[in-house]
C-alpha cells in the first residue's frame, strides 16, 4: 500500500499515524535538475528524492537534528560520525558555507577539519545561497569531501517515524548504483576514528594552569572555550596514557570531550579517567565525557531510543528550579540509578527526564551531557567553563 502526506480527506495527524504503522514509500514533487536518489530504512520504508553533494551511495545510522541553523558546525561535529543526519528544519543550504577562518591554529567556523556525518537528508535544499560570509555552496562543499545529500524528502514524516520506531539503519541509494550493505556504525570503535593521532599543546604560557583534554572526538570550540579563559590545553589521543602528566604535577585538570558511538568502546580512555580520579585531579566532562566519567566510577550507560540532537533541549539543575536551553548531540545516556555512593545527578532533561550530568558530592569531579560550548546553539551554560577554570586556579 502506498501513502503520501497529501492524501485526500485525511488530516496530517491521520496520515502520520498511518505512516508509523507500516513501511511506506513516499515521493514529493522535486526538481528534475538533480539525479534521483532514495533513502531506505531497515524497516522497509523508502523516501524518494534528488541527490546533491557527492553522488555516491552510503549506509549508516539514521538520526534527526532539530536545529534551525548550524548545519556547517553540526556536520563537522565528530559526534555525528557514521550517521545519516535528517534536518527537521525544512530549508537547508540557504546561507552556504563560510570561508575558513582560524584562531590558535583551529577553525572558528568548523568544529573539526572535515565533515563527519555520512550523509545529509533535507526537505528543501536551497540551490541559491546568500550570506556575507559565504565562501561556497553547501552542495559543492559536500561534493569536495565525498558526502552525499538527498533533498525532496518529507522530513516531517521521516522524523515522526524515527521518534516512534527509534533510530535505525538506513542507506541512500543513487539511481543506477548498487545499494551498499546495511551498516550500524555503533558496533565500531568510532572514537578511534575521530581522535587526534598525537598530543598537541595549545595556548602555552607561563603561569597558566594546564588541562589535559582527552580527545574522543573533541569539538574545536571546547578548546577555544578553555583558551579564552587563560587555560593551557594539552590535547591527547583517546588511548594516550596520561599517568606521566599526572605524576609530574604539570596538570591542573582533566577535560573529557564529546565524541561518537558507544562509550564502552573507549575502555582505554575510561582507564585514564579512573587514574586521574584516584589522584584527585579536577575533572570536567562534556557529552561522551559524561558517559566516560560514569563508566570510570562504575556506573552504567545505555542507548537512547532516538537520542537528543539539536539546539533546543531544556535541562533543569537537580534540586533547584534553574532551567537552561542547551545544545546536544548524543545517542547514549547515563543510568542515574547506577551511580555509586557520593555521586549525584546534576542536570535532568525536561523532555524525557534522562540524565544530563553528574557530579561528586564533595570532590572536584563533574560532567554534563549537553554542550556548554554550544557551537551552534545557546550559551546559557557557558558559565560552567568559568567554574571549571576557577576550580583549576584554586
């Protein structure tokens, strides 16, 4: 049976409810200027559209992002490694892609040196881009980096399906190409694919407190946020043994970065965190770093049904009425019930009440599931970097 979101006599709600019940095949009006492409989900649902970017067929995990802007920063976020990202905001590409700009040898435009998502799925790709900072079109940028996109997809119906059924394997097949094998990126150690290959020191200066950043897929703005507060940052690979830095007292604190995939795959990083906690090193984790800290203290993590991805997630500080709007990008969460003695939940998601942060009752160890560096997104929680920097100096 074939349904479309424009069924005569049916309300949008009735159509979307019907879409959830069974695999469907959806086609929307689309430009004939681009090659036909199809998004296939593992449950049999297909969405027909047109290709943009690189005309290659790919497979990965299909997830959705609720942000209205920020596709450049999101696509270069290593936490999206191996994923087909569905943009819920309908119009994408209208402001193009900015020209490269750097500070401290790190981009201030992109969150890493490459696109990490496997593909982009949009309702309406803007063929014309216009912005004072634009350097090229989104399609050209994606083509140069070998990343495909598909436009003309009913992303409202697609997002509804992913919310109800959960994130699932998907693949984009260009007309005339052989369909790639289904792939679940979470069975791989994605952290090892996105981490730095060797230690790098940023912001070196006399008298500055030094933070070791365990790079499990760190966004550049985490480093910028630390450097802006007068902190020296030693960025190390995910499997780097930090015992030497801790023992010679050159380290004032430990930062655990964001990153992709299943946190249990990053066992060496967890071991490093455990060693730092034993030495009472002030520790702050972000996103995947929240999960790594939890694993290091013996707590558990689990996979969310469809995750949190966007710049509009409300969180509340536990024990208070302080609410913040946050930027998030993760598919796993900490099991609050598994926290050991002297550990407390710090923040909670107001949409589904999942954990958004943990902290020790009296030791200088804490982490958050959201992004206080928020690039893109609101800066409501940027003060957490101020608190961490103050902790280092004390």
